[in-house]
C-alpha cells in the first residue's frame, strides 16, 4: 500500500534509505527481477503523483471557496443603502417585469378606540367613541389645557392655541342628546372608552383651537418634475451650508424646521453660523435679492440615527428668530397619531435636487412630482430593497422609475393631503440611484417620530 504524503514527509530520506539497504542484501537478479523492481518503482512514483494531485485539487477548492466568500461580502457591502449618492445598474427587462405586479397588501388599521376632530365652523371638539357612528360633543366637566394639548397633537398640530367652554344654548344643541365626558382619574389617552352621557351638568361643551398648518394660498413642480410657483409648497425651505444649497426641509412651527439627520449630523455646533435657512422662495437666483435668510440657533438629530442604514434619519433645526407666516411661508401639519396612508395614496415630493442623476448641475427653480405610496411589504421584497426598509421608513415612487427625488432633495418634504389638509408624511432620506426601475425613493416615516418631535420642541 502506498504511504500517505504525510507519512512520506515524516520518513524523509529514511524511506529511500530502507529501499537501498534492501537492495544491497540481494544477489544479482535476472531480467524478470529487474522488471519487477522497475514496476514497483513506477508504482511508488504514481503514488507520489496521486498525492500531489489531491493536494492541488484541495488547494483549488479552497481558493474558490475563499473567492466566493469575498465576492459575497463585497456584494453585501456595495448593496447597502446610500443617501442618494451611488447608482446601481438597471435591472434587465425580465426582472423589471416580474417585479411590476400590483401592490395587494392590505394594511391592518390599529384597533379603534377614540377619534377626534374639530368642527371647522365653530371649533367645537367632536369625539367618536368605540363603535358609535355619530360624532359627539364633549362636556366641559373635568376639562383642562392638558387635554387640549393632547388632542391637538393627536390631530397633527404642534400646539394648543386656546380652549374654552361654550354654552350649549349658544351652540344651539339639544341638552338631552348624547355627549361624551373626559374619563375620570385619567390624565390623557385614548386607550379607555370615554364616558357617554345624556346632557352635561355644567351646561357647557368644549371648543378649542390648535395652531394652523397644512393650508396654502388658493392663488398658488425633482426628476420628471415640473416647476413650482411661489406659495404652492409654502413649508418648503432650502438649507444653505457655507453659502451653498445642501438639503431641503419643512416648516412645522414659527421657529422649527424638520429635515434629515444625514444632512446635518456632521455639521453641528460650533458650525451653526455656517448654516442659513431660506423660506418663501422657489428660485435660488432670488436668494441674495429679496429673500431674507434665517440664522440657525440649534440643530438636533435623532440619537439613534444610523449612518450606514439611515434608520432614524430625522433632525430638527431651531431658528434664531420666529418666521413671519404669509402666503409664501406657512407650516405643514404633522400626521395624526396612527394615521395610515395605504399603498397607492398620491403624495407630492418637492426640492431643488438634480434633474438628471448623472448631472452635477442643480436646478435653479423648485421642482415637484407626484409619487404614490408603496407598501412596506412590497418595498422590502427581494425585487426592490430586500429587507432594508425598517418600520421607521416608507417608500414612494413608480416601478419603472422615471420620477423620484435625487441628490439635493434630501431632507425635503413628502406631503399627502387628507380632508383638505397637507401633512408631512415623509422626509426625503435615501435610495439606490435616482429614478431607476424598482428603486423607489425611501423616506423617513414622520408618524413614527411624533412623540420625539413634540418632546424636542417642549424641551428647547
């Protein structure tokens, strides 16, 4: 039997020496013996070659396995999301067609507890309780400003402006009809059913007014987008760093702007003086003429922001001085708590980003584009972003691309209209390339950060 390669290495010259000693003890052999020795020698050589071939094959398999692992790591690295920085090759027609199926996901609405609304004519608070279809007025008993602030926030407003009790006689209401009352012993919340009752002991019902937002002047279009007129998106701002537009943002209050964390996380204090915020404009050519700049007092981005995945990609800027609201400068409303925007909802994105993904030139005028919401299930499929969409993100765009946000639009608004009110549903965050098939825009889901937004404003 042939010795193994390891055994041969251990024997070394000793193996050959044993063969030579054996030969010296033999007498002269005939031709048959010589032939037999020759065959045995050839057999030993074949054994050497067989071992060498086995080692070579094992080495080749190891190289191939290492290469495969290396390629996999590189693919995983380069497929990670970027904030509209790098493009990926367009997919072929077969893959694109396969991914263009309809979005049939049905989003389950959260369990309905209590819903609120404010009557736009008389500012009376109306409440819909549990399974009741009708909207009921609220008795003024147990009412306080804490409840007013809570409800304004639930409805997407930044703050409570005023609240009071209105005499039911003045409101021309039937005192024997059904009303609701603030739950006894509960501070705020919607988890428990409010008490329903026939009539109010005080004879008064609640009226309240929240901060105004989400409207635009009646006199008032990104890749595939159109030019915008002044006042069409009055909450849109341009963030300038060192006298250059870098990102967009949205006005939500007199002194507060919402933008993306990746726009600002490397440029905070002591560089605040390098930032300027321009509002009420649609063209950068007017920046140095008649559009005043707002200095920045504070920049706060979410403490959980992940630079690699762009999760928690949201930030707020506080201005040195309050903005003066007008037809061209107005705040946008926040989403309501648990408000759902199902797949197919038509929303609008605006900004001064690149018109073409390969162009280094940004447009001088503000652009806008309509993009439909895409369900998280579809956006997370292997055809699109393959699991990179977190619960704090949402997608909007088209399967075949062509219309999308791009570099320079980051931080800007994705707004949707409900009941004649415009709400900041998303913040332009990241994407693979710009307007490419099966690569829709990814936005920070503002509804996931409502508590954070309100806490930042309260504390600062």
